[in-house]
RNA sequence: GCCGGGUUGGCCGAGCGGUUCAGGCAGCGGGCUGCAGACCCGUAGACGGGGGUUCGAGUCCCCCACCCGGCUCCA
C-alpha cells in the first residue's frame, strides 16, 4: 500500500497508542514468543499466533519488509517431566510436538514466520549472555544456579507497572540462595540424571527468559522493533527479557513496541493445559473450516479477552458463508462491454470500503472493524448483483482485488486452491441432470441430489434463472 | 494486598464528546421459489450501578459492584 499511511499501535511499555515508526525505515524486525512444545496447541495459542500472523501480513501489505522471528521453547521442565514419564528423550518429544504445532499453524494459514528458532540451538549464546551478566555484576552464582539481581536494574517493572517490593505472593517457594525473592534464574543446576548441559556454573538447564534474549539478540542485535506475546507473559517473562537485554547490551530500549494479545477464556477462565479446559486446534479444525476459526478469532480486538463457546464458531461459520456467497455472486456476474452508471457508483463504493478496511487496520489493528468492512463489501456486491447482475471485466478485476486484499491481510483462504474448472464441470453436469428431473417433476430425486451435494459442502440454489451453486465449507 | 484488563441489544462485537449508536449471528414482515435455501428490501432491540463535567457522554472525571489475568510454569 502506501507511504502516507500512518499506523498506530498500542505499546504496553508506554500504555498508550503510538505512531508506528520502525527503527530502520521500512525494515521491521518482530519477535514473538512461541510455544513450549510438550503437548498439542490449543485455541488460546491459535488466538495469539493468528493475530501476529495478521499483523505480519498487514505490515507487509503496507510495504514494510518484515522479518518475523519466533522461538520454540524445546528446553523446559514440562518437556523434561513428560519425557521422563514416557521414557523418551526430551528433545525427541519436543520435536514431535513442534511438528504438530507447525501442522496446526499451516492449517490455520499462519505462514508469515520467517524463522523458527529452537532454544536448544542457542546454548553458546545463552552461555555468553549469562557470563557477561555475571561479569557486569548483574548476576550472581549460587549452589543452585545463576540468578539475575533485579536490584541492579532500576527499570525492572517498567513494562508491567509492577514494583518488585510489592510482589509478595509467590506461587513457588523462592529459592533460598537468592539475594532477593524476585531474582530470576538465568541458569538452573539440575541433577545429572536429568537432561541438561555442562556449563561454566554447573550441570543444568537455562532459565526460560534467557532463551529468548539469546535468540533475539543473535538475530536482531541490541535493538529491534516489535516484541509480541500474550498478556500473561508481560510479567515476569518480558520484564526479565528487558532486564537481561538492556543490562547485557547497555542499549535502551531493547524493544521499541511491546504488543500483547488478550487471552482466550472458557466460561470466563483462561484456556490452559493446567486447567484442563482447552480445545486443541486440531479438534476445532475437525468441525470447522480454518477460515471460520480465523474469522472467529479476529472478530474481537486483539487486546480484549475472547470467551470461547462452540456456539460462537457456529455464528462465525454463518458469517463466513455470507462472505463466500458474496464473493460467488461477484464471480457469477455476466461480463458486459459497456459500464453503466450504476457500475460506476458501485466501483466508488468498493473503493471507499477498501480504504476503510485499511484505515481500520491502521488504527491499532482493528480487525473487528476490518471484518465489518469486508461485510460491507459483500453487501455492496450483493445489492449490485441483485440490481444489475452484470459488470465489465475491468471492474470485476477491481472488485476481486478488493476482496483478495482483505482476504490476504486477514489470512483467509478463499478462491483458488483447488482445481476449480473440474469442480465446476462436475457440478454443472449434476445441475443439468436436476434440470431435467425438475422439468419432469421428479422432485424426490432432484431434492436428493441437492441434499447429498449439500452434505459434501456444495449447496445448490434454485432461482428463476436456473440453478446456481456455492461451496459452503465443511459441515 | 499490589499491578493490568473487562462489563454495549437474544448471542458475538465496533465505538474513544456531536449526522438516526458499525458489522455479524439469530428474529420479524415482504419479494423471489414446486419446496427449501440463498439473495434483496424493510423492521425491532443495548451502553453494569450512582454521582459529576459539558449546550451535548457508551465515549471524559470520581465512587461502587461484578468478572478475568499477572505476581516468577503458561500464547
């Protein structure tokens, strides 16, 4: 798109809406906290990653050259514990679920990530950062590991608004060897029977926070543009990343824009593995088209919580079918040579709607409003279709472009992707057969053909001019 | 306790002081139809509670209520 465009994003660091001005012109670097791969991913993960995928698509559409980096946490207590219970190697288990994760993301059309980086591949960088933090006096070694001393970093808490001295509630007993209860682990010594590495400070595993700064600093250097993740990670995880990185490099701010997504809840409670109230992505995809899931997830602003209910996917499915139908109506229009006045009005409307779509996205990624504009486009097409039913080839290209712009930014896979001509030929044969049957008033058989096609996601619509058909997605 | 966030019609959700308060789903009336669906036209319906600021407030300020998240496992 264009240079005049001004994107605004909400920055957790400043707690305000800011103009998006990257550090290096059109070059943008984005890091998003990826999953810990010890189980199947659920709809909460889908929410987060569909959003950042949409952000990435949008930035690229706005002519930014974006590098999107995501870590894969494959070194973690949960992985080690599950692997131990199943008698497997932790990295082998992690690799299995990482593959499932990639499958799920591919199914959801999350295709924008340039590089997935596994924590286990960054031990040298982790060692280097821990070593330097100790050397600079920001970290100290005890018999249980290496800890970051938060009193050496006065900004600790600037992202989340937390004051270390007020954090009195601890879910886990603080390690008694730490100087302050809020100090976080950079390296944790573990028994030799457990999976781990030899380090200068003992045998064990890295702390969770250092894995991410090892990866991001290695690829992006001392400073980059966007760091994303769900809001639950703001404290302590992202706070710790800031403390580590800014202490290590001496450059502030480590990240210019901190963007956080709201959580997906179920009956008001966070969807999570530990609560057992989760629906995996693959479960949901058994029942619903990926486009339906994306529409559902993008129908609310990214910072607000979404409360999940299956019924809402049904609603999203109906919305999706409306989009498919409108797009289909556009494809059904007869081509004419001369543009009418009505067509000119229609085209103006389309271009206004397209502009509003992008304005909505520029306004802190207002995907709900953007979707509303997509529906406006559908309505405009339907009205025009009803009134005229014909269009010049040039105009249709224009309108298709408006649709595909929106589909691409929202990550909806609509149009193309299968052998359309074969499908069309097949369906038209069946339609012809039904026309004969209907003429003979053999409605039973005609209805059965219609019903059976419907079962496989093809819906026939008998209208005065004959019969048209639509793909309705899976049922 | 401290720090964040939320509360808009039957359901989901935009909205960031001012044309009739988006859009989707469901509903109602009509058109079209062998029937159904789809589509088109029309239609109804909401701002958690109480104060305040203002000519004017879902929209700003204060108080209250309820809900959620974080407080070193979590997208």
